[in-house]
């Protein structure tokens, strides 16, 4: 099994310090028509562990992913992967992954997001024909 490296950007980011307030940041129309809600508390959760997360990166992974994989742990969860770097000298391929929980048909909610060096195994729901190479 390939060893996975965590990519640390060492950023000090605080999006919403009041974690009790719940506000919809936006609803993004993902590929194949899924409408994904991005709530401030979920965005903050992602930032707490992964300061590299931005709204723009989330949007890109949802609207132009290289692969969408259904979670093996929970069939209502999908992982949207966007290839950001093809050949980093330290990490190899770097993907940005957005985890989406499907609420009902056509509607989902971002759970978290992070950078990773691999794509998890699972039922492939979508795969870009050219592999996402830019």
C-alpha cells in the first residue's frame, strides 16, 4: 500500500469562530446536477484540520472533478476528487477531495474537504475521460 503524506500549509485561518451559528455559505451545482450546500460550520470543520481549504477549491472539485467515488463505509457519501498537481517533487499527484453527504435525490451537503495524495477505492460514479491532466 502506498504511504500517504499529509500536506501542511501552516496557515492560521479562522472562518467562523462562533460555531453555534449555522449559515449557508452557498449552494453549488456540482457535475451531473447535484446541488451541494456548503454550511459555515462544515467549512470551519474542514479549515480546523486542513487550512488549505478554500471555497474556490471546493467549487472546482464539485464542478470539474477528475473522479467521483462512492464511499465504501456509507453509500450516501461521495468523494469528489480534483487533480491539482500532476507531479509534485515531494508528494507526486496532489488531489483536492470534497466529501459530500447526499441528503436526498439531487441534494447534498459538504461534510469536509482536504488535500490528499491518493484516491480512495470504492464504486466509481464518474471519471473524467482524459484523467484530469491539464
